[in-house]
């Protein structure tokens, strides 16, 4: 059976009913958009704040996206974000101020929670998952002690970096790394431009972002040891900036590897990067996980962020670095690969690997 056939056939035989928590927010809207007509999942419930519970979705939401609200959810009644819900799987787009306890309650009640929030990312038994990088970390789930389970996707700026680093880490090892980010406005929410002095400006501070990148990268690239992760041990320093771009995080990376390698070896490592999600026929898996551009002015957010529905990480400008060893540029779509799309890919892997059943 080829991967195209696999993509169109739910492993369970029929679509899995799912809920979206935080459905009126920016990430919740993105979940709803990309779940429309998904071959494996069907939205059966939407969760929102108490003030919106009981309203129909189109009445409560301020829809930001360029595509219309899907008809399947337009008149759906919003529920409070508490179990029970008549679903198997919950996508959490909740704000971190409320996400932690709500997600735990759902996991205890037997639901699998795919979370975009930061609350459980540092929990010892919670996978911080990128399916192409650390699919084996799903084996932490039985150690959580829940009837269900919690899976988190990384911070949006970490995701693209970890994907670019994975083949280099496996093939050559990493000693030290420095990354400077130029992060899009949508990473701060759709009202970001109205709440910060971003016009003709760059904001050289994003609260908590640098620590997230430094910690999360090491956990994601770490080794599974029964019921915990042994973090990778290389040094990493991050500096994060908000720029006046709608979507797409651009990152400038300098890296020292453990081996003396040529630029061609690095390019081959990226080109040959194995994609388990594509091999498994996961519907959201991109045709190319990593794509290198030889043109010196690329990648650019406006030109490359939407490659393969925003799920490809674009690379470019590989050069010798006089301070470390090499330097390069990467670009990833923060609301797709770094948020809703990445979480959806996590759910597809969960289902394909047999953790979730109809």
C-alpha cells in the first residue's frame, strides 16, 4: 500500500472524534482550519471560556483567518473546557494561564491531549514531540500515570531549530550553538501589532523565549531512558527578537560540531534526513522536511514560509563561521510547523503508532 492510500484511510477505519480547547483563539482557529476535511479526525466538540460556553461558535469568535469558518463548526455550541466530552482526542490551544490543570484533568479522565501550551513541556514523563526527530519519546506515555496522556509540541522557534539540528547531531555531534531569531508577529497572537510599538521597529525581547529554546532543544534531542529523557549535553545560547513580519520565524544559527566536516557533508546530511512521518503516510507530513536553497538571498518568510502547507523548514546560506565552525539560516512557519500543524502531526503519529483507538 502506498503512502497516498495510507493518508486517506484512518488507521481505525473511521475518523476519530476530536475536540479543540481554546477554540476561539488564534491557535484554536488554526486547528479548526487545518482539521477541516482531515481524513483521520473529525471535530465533534469545541471548548472555550466560561463566558463563551453555550454560545454558537460564529457568535463567539472573532475570526482572523483568510478562509471562512468551516460550515461543520459554524453553528456548533461551545462547551466549557471540562470533561466529559464525547471525543477520543483533545487538541489544546489554551492559554498557558489556564492550560496546565485543564489538560491534566482531561488526561486523568482518559483523553489523549495534544497540547500547544508550555505548561507540561518540562514534565519528566511528557513527550516534547517532533515526529521526525524523537518519535520514540512517545514511549513515555505509559509512565504518566493517567488513563489517557499528554503530548506537547515545542515552542514555535524551537521546532524549526530542532529539525535542522537533528541530522547534524546524529551524523556529526554538536559541541556549541548560538541562535538569533527574528520572529513573526503571529507568534504573539493576532492582536500583537496593536499592543506593541512594532512599526519601523524590532523588539529585542520576547518573554521566556530564550530559555525555552535553550532547554527544549536539549530535551527534544535527548535520549529516552525508560521513563525519562537524558537531555543532550551541548551548549546552546539563544537571542530572540520580534520583527514586523506576519508569519514565519527566521533564525541565524552558528554551530560547532564534534567532527571536522565539509560543507558538502552537511548538505548531504540535511538532504538525506529520514522522515518517519512521510514513511508512515501521515497526512500532514510534508514532501520535504528540510529544503536547502543555494540562492544567497534565501530563505525569506514571504517566499518560503508556506512550502508544503507551511510544514517544511527552509535552510540556506551555509558558510564557514570564524567564531564557531559553520553558520546558516533557517525559516519555519510558526503557526503551522511550530504550532497547530506540528500538533496535528503529533496526533497522527499517536494514532498510527497504535496508542489511540476508535
